């Protein structure tokens, strides 16, 4: 993923060129930059998502193996109990 660049100075200059006064243009450009930075903190990259999904898959596989081992153990114990009772 290529980096998204935001240049508040260039944005401010374009606002001034379009007729906005300079101080208002600077405030708008700065607020735009602040929102951009805040939103970038919450973005997820493909690599990060792939890693997290791999970890989740491994945890699910471990859970299922533990459930299977528990089920087989319980069945073995029950079979031993019933076999002993007969």
C-alpha cells in the first residue's frame, strides 16, 4: 500500500487561491490534517489483518483439538465405566 500524503500548506494555499482568507484557510488545513492523522491511527493494513487472522485460526485449531481430546477422553472413561459395570 502506498502512503497517502497530505500537505496542509498546499491545501491552505489552494483555499486562499479560491478566495478564502489566509487565517481561515490555515485553520481548515490544520483541522483537515488532524482528522487525517486521527483516522490513520485506525486503519488496518492487509499484512496486519492477515497476521491477526492467522493467529485467530491457530487459536481456533488449538481449541478444537482440545475439545476433541476432551471428548475422546470422556468417551474412553464412559466406556471403561460401562465395561467395568458389565
